[in-house]
C-alpha cells in the first residue's frame, strides 16, 4: 500500500511540475512593435530669374528721322527670363513605406531623428538634428537704375527772354530740345572717332587719360541715346521649389513663368509651365524587381525592410527647351525588400543609408 500511495502522489504532481517547467522556458509573444518608415527622395529646384522693365524714350518717335534708328520701341514692357537653375535633393519619411518591426527585429532597431530606420543591432549617432531649409521666394537685387528719365535733361526747359518780352523766361520748344539731343549723340560719336583715329591736334598725355576720355564720351552718347531708344531696369530674384516625385516618375509642372508676375508656383495658371521630367533607369529597376523576390515563406515576417534605390535623369523643360538636367538617385524609383530573417538574431549589425534607405553595411559580430 505504501508503494501504491507513493506512485499515485507522483502521478498527481507531474502535470503541475510539467506545466511550471513549460512556463519557465516559453518565449513571450510580441504583440506590439516599433513603427518606422523608409525615406523617399525629394527634389529642390533653386531658380534665379531676371526681370527686365523697359521704359521707352520720350523722343522715340524721332529716332529714325534724326538718328536713322528704325523700329524704336514706343511702349513700356516687362520681360522675365530664367538666368540659372540648380537642382538639389533632400530626403524625408515616405508615408507609403511605413512598417512595424516585430519580434527580434523590434529589439534591435535604431531610428533617425525623423523616424526612418537607421540601423539594426548597431549604435548610430543620436546628436543628428533635422535640418530646416527655408525656401527663397522673391529675394530681389536691383541694378542698372533707370532714374535717368526723372533727373536727366538734355537742354534747359526755359531760356532767357529779350527786349521783345521784357526779358521774361521763355520755354524752349520741344522740337529744339529733341534736335539738340540728337546733335549731341552725333557729336559724341564724332569725337570718339577722332580720338581713336588720332585726328585731334592735342593728344592725351598717357594711355589712362585716353581710356577715361573715351569711356566718358561713350556714357554721354548712351545717356542721350536713351532719350530715343529707351532704357531698361533689371532686377534679379531667387526662388526655390520642392517637389517629391511619384514612384512612376510622372511629368508635372514644378513652377511657372508669368509675364506680369514672374516666377510663380505651379498652381498659378497665369504663367507658362516649367515641366519636370524623369528618365528612369529601367534596366536597373527590372533587375531589382526580379531579385527582391524570396523563396522563404517567412520573408518579411519581422517587418524589417530596406530599399534598393533607383537612378534617373531629371530634366527641367520650358517651351520645349531643356533648361537643366541632373543625374540623381531617387529612392522611390527602386524596390523594397525584406531583410533576411537570419540577420535579425543579434549576430549581425546592419547600418542604413539614411537618405535612401538602402543597406550601407552588414557586419558579423
């Protein structure tokens, strides 16, 4: 009976002991994970434009008659021209590539300041700050002032009278002023020729005086000539526009050029569009698409992915003319692949390129 009671007691204790042992070695299931995103590439276009404001000369109607200048402009006009374009890139979290790392992967991920995956089982610098770039909109730089029309006079407005009008000032006839202005243009040209040809009786003492004289005569000629052909004021302005290309590289307007308002956003239909177009490296994209497929049924189970960025030629086109090109890496033109499961158990450290989301290095510890 003693042995029978002992056997029964052992049988009753074994299930409890086995249950406790099972609880002691069980791996807890991961219900939550670490949310992160892969980066995408944005394009920043910096534009320098020149605004030309033309003001016709007050004597434009007489330009052909007195100086032989045909088709002198008689109407004011404003013209904008793109002087320089610079293409730059930036990175930001891609809302279409947000994931949750689970299991062992969640234990070892490191994120960048903007929430993108930076490393796995590796230390990364934590003092990197998010850089804020302020886009430039309409910063003006004025040059070649046209204040000439307000302050320059080619002849006195009034002249002294004589005994017939009791010596009261008399207004100079407009025709006389116009004729005198044309005469000064021709005189300046004649004197420049005589100096250059050495026809003057007295020569300049040195070469520097010779240059100064010619320069001064040229300025006088241009000042009087402006009364007939008009004058322009120029203003330089700088602008910046951000654009995030879609995965397929669709062509879109990035900004517009308006005759009245100059460089305006793409949403302002008052101007002609400047289009941004992409020529994606399709051979590279097809290679990636064929190689990211995995035969492992658990691929991506831990929710840890990386990017294989694509390459493309970006073009800016205005009025069917290419005004700028650049060869760039665009993350979203590539493919997304899962990190192999065997790299996520602590034996390897993985570092990411934080601009493209590609794997930068894999090191076995």
